[in-house]
């Protein structure tokens, strides 16, 4: 087993925050019974064995700590450490000393928390007092030697705040900072948040400048620049979208989609089988082929980049035959 097949799993839609750029729906939160969650996990186990890949599960929400089955799920995942590892994606606001210690006992690959800028901008986007709670969460996670990743969603209103996020990360001992761009999925803030080509290029340059600073300082905090288009600044290999190929996402109601940011429902795991959907669904089969847009095929990077951020392209055009709107090449 050399390749990794990732399952992003939204345990519940329940969340204690209401972030401005959130993709969650405005409806009554859904929480599947534990028996249904176990059925979904068993389907994933079978898929991994059939495709002969190592697995990785990202447990998220909503807010995963709001799920009544959160620690019960960790206990179950612990049984399969030879088949897959797992990480936790949380907003960090519910993490106490007791919870951090308990999480550490299950040895997650990492815990990811989110920050959207300095205190003023972050709390504008995520809610009053969240900046301080995230700082406290990171201190507690690091106390128990948990690898911490800090996620930053770049938008028109906050992309220049990235240096403040890096400064915060260094201060609190974050291991890795990573970032990707906001995807417009029909929220009232789409036009306010979506960056244009010039803003995208400036944002990427800000990231690379900060990355070089940390490298020169030999900082213990690392900026990961492996997302779409970021190779244009780092000269590393381009990122290629794996949605539908080696990435699937389970929503809180059992719906299966390629990616949370490409919410095309390809089946429901309460009535359909994950492996059968993966092998037969027409949209997934399209993603599993070469989806390089016609206008990108002459580009020297097309073999790896394949047109950039697929979820952004699909959100804007409702098809994949367009290059990333942020690409300057």
C-alpha cells in the first residue's frame, strides 16, 4: 500500500459557531445514529481493501466535538491503525485541558484549527472571542504533544492578514500553517469574499514571502504551499486535485460527494455502497479521467496542475473545462 485514499467525514452538522464564510446549510442540524456511522465506516474499510490503498480519515463537522459520538468514534478508529490513520478538523473553541489530554491518547496524525487573520478580522469572520479561544486550544494541544495544523481560508477581505496568522502560529508553537482560497457556494458573502486574479497573485506572493522568512529563521513553524497555483511561487511540483480519485467526502446525512467544496451528491451511504459508487458513478468517473481544460493543455505545467482548483472552477462555471480563475499564466 503506497497511495493514500482520504475520507473527509462530517460526523454532524451541529456547530457552536456561525462563521461568515461557512459552507454549512441553513437548516436543522443532522446527526446520524451511531449504527449508521458504523455502517459507513465499514464501507470505507471495504473500499480500502479493494483499492489496496492506505487510508486517512479527516473527522470534521460542523464541529466534530459537538457530535455525541466523537470519542466513541475515536475508540473505533483506534482498532484500525494498520488500515488508516486519522486527523481532527475543529474550530478549537471547545477544547479544554481534559479534552486535549483525551484526544492525545488516540494519537491523531494532527489536529487542525482555523484562524482567519489578526484578532479583529478573525473575530469578525468567526465570532467574538474566537481568536483567544483558538490560542488557548493550541496551547493545550501542544501541552500534550499533538501535532497542530493551522488553516487559513483566503478571501478578498482577509488575504493580506496572512502574515498575522503566521506570527500567531509561531507564538503558540503551531507546526504547520496552510491555506487555500474561498469557494463561492451560494452564500450571501460570495461576491464580498471571492478574490480576483490580481488579488490571488498577491496572496500567493504574501504566502511565499512569509515561507522564506520562516526558512531563513529556521523556525519550527512550517508554511505548507501545496495547494492549487501555489507552485507558481515555490517552483515545486504543482498540486493536482484528487477529489473523486483518492478523496471522497461523507456529509452529515450520509450523502457522498467528491469534496465538501464540490458538493455534487453522487450517492447516499444509507442506501448505496461506497465502493460501487466510486467505481460506477458518472461524475466520479469524469473526475477520475484527465480533466485538464482545453485552454490549459499547451501549458508546461498542465500534466500536474490540470487546470488548478477544480472546486472553484465548478462552483463558478458548473463544468470543469475552464482554467482556474486565479491563474496568471
